[in-house]
C-alpha cells in the first residue's frame, strides 16, 4: 500500500513538473512572443492588451446577431495581443533595435511580410503566417510611429491583415484601429514582396 | 422475551438496577424487532437544535465579517501593488458582496421601481468586492515596471494572467483574468492606481445575462443613433 501511494505521488509530481514548463513555453501556431516590455521611465504611454479566447468568444456572441460577418471573423481568432510603448530619448534606440530583431525573427520563422510602409519617421511592417494548406494562422504588425510610440501587435487565428483595424475597433484598441490596410494594398505589397525576395521596400501609402 | 433496551430509556443510565438512591427499578421496555425507539429521534432533534442555536450566531458573525474581508484574489493583487510601492496605505473603504447578498439584493430590487438597466446589470453579477486605499506618505512615485512585474508574478501563481496593463502619466490600470476561463462564469481582478489612491476590484459574473444586457445596450445605442440621424 505504501509503495502504491508513493508511486501515485511520484507520478503526480512528475506530471506537474513536466507540465509546468511545457504550459509556460507553448505558443499557439501564429503566436509571437515579443518578450516583456516595461513602461518608459519618463512616464510615457504604456499599453498592453492581451485578449484571450474566452473573451473573444464573448465578444463574438455579443455581436453575432447584429454583425454576423464580424462574429465570423472573431470566431476564427484565438488571441489578440497588442503592446504600445511610448518612446522617449531613453528607450527609442532600444525599441528600434527590438523591432528590427522581431522582424528578423519573423522572417526567419517563415512569416511572410505583406505590408511595408517606410515614410518620414513611420515604419510599418505587417507579417502573415500561413500553414501548409494556405490557411492564415496569424498576423503580426510591428510599427514605429515617428517619435511617439512603438506598436507590436499579434493576432492569432484566421484573419486577413485588412481586418486588423476592425479588430481594433471592436476591442477598442486604438493602435490597431490606426492600421488601416486596404485589400488592394495588401495584395500589391504581397506581390512586390514575393518578387523582391523579402527585401524591405520604401513605399509611400495611406 | 427480547433484549431489554435500557439505553433508550431516560432512567436507564441512573437506575440501571435498584439501589438505595433509586429504589425503583427502571421499567423494562420490550422492543419489537426492527423498531427504533422514539427516544432516539428526540435525542437527535435536541442535539441538532442545540447545534443550530450555537452555530447560528457564529455563522452570522462570520457572514457579517465577510463583508469586510476581501476575496483572496483581490487581497493578493492589493498586496502585490502595495509591496512594490513603499509607504503607508490607509484603507478608506472595502466591501465584499457574496452570492447570497446579491441574490437578496436582486429579490429586493425586483419589488422596486429601479431603472430596468440597473436591475439587468445586477443580474450579471455573482460576486464582487472592492477596496479603496489612500497613500499616506507625502510623495507617491511608484516604479510602474516593478508594480506590474510584482503583480504579474503574484497573480500568475494564482492562475491569473494580465489581459490589460496601462500606464499613462500617474495613472496605472491592470486587469487580470483566470488563464483557463471556461463555462458560464467570467472573473476578473482590477487594480487602479491614480494620484494617491489605489482601487482594487474583483468581480465574477454570469455571461448569459451579460450577453442579454450587452445586446439590449447595443440595440438601445443603435436606436438612439438612428434617431439622432433622423433628426439631423
């Protein structure tokens, strides 16, 4: 009996130990780990929104009757994560470096850059992750908006880049609302991108 | 003759046998097989009544005291924020309203002419607690990065994850929800640090009435906006 109890106890502890790091490190397909962000010390803006599946489902049910098309888009989502960090002299170079690293990582992990906008001090990149069958797994946007703020957004699920603004509108996430990508623009950029072998291009748009 | 059931008789213990103090022998009761003596029931009823009489005041005291004690999640969040902001805090207000109180409030409110929206909103809530604290020291200059980090760590240990974190100027807001939120109930814990005040709130609601309420609000909004359009 004693041996049986210790066996059970051992199994439970092993399962718990084995499960902990797996749970912490497991990312959904299409999910990006931007790492942790800290509020700027100068008192600038810092916004972090992380909408889990349960809340997305709730939002979907709320709009299901009046806006079935929006509900359909929301049903395909698993996670919405947005980080907005106000830029000051102290963190601006660090954020620019970080944005660059995230872009490189995304390219290395098989994400396709579908939108690139680099004009004046604005630098917008939108990436798309698709599975083998061509279904969208996630969209990621990395934005350095002039001298004001840096935005890192990741929407996991079946979504088109031009629907990002709508997601921002529905969840009242202002930085996503600003990302208005038009369908034509997306396709055009997608083509450019395929031709240019993923090389960043200067493009004035919006 | 069947066994004599002395134990069930009130005189059985003291007068088991005739003696100088109790010359009368306890009457013997014959018990039919399978029949429980009514004294058993009497004894149990007395015991239960006594137990209830002793417990009711204790339950009442615990019940009243529970209004002033925050739920464990709220306490953890409050402690995390306070630990990362050195200084003295003074509690200004705190209340914890459980399901029973909310049910009673719903029942009471159903007889009043309260705004229907308020009644509907009350239906959404299952449990809620809120506390307000004031920073007593002269200057409050928290390191928000540390506040977020400490609160995240403490809440993660309880299975919560941060769904919103906002820092803007002197205002700080953090909203936490259980990592695995399933079923009909939805829970969240909120900490707001603004100026010299800290507000911690925890609430659990039912998504069913919440959806109904949200739908109604959406329709009302739409009707109002279409009405405004018509006027314009």
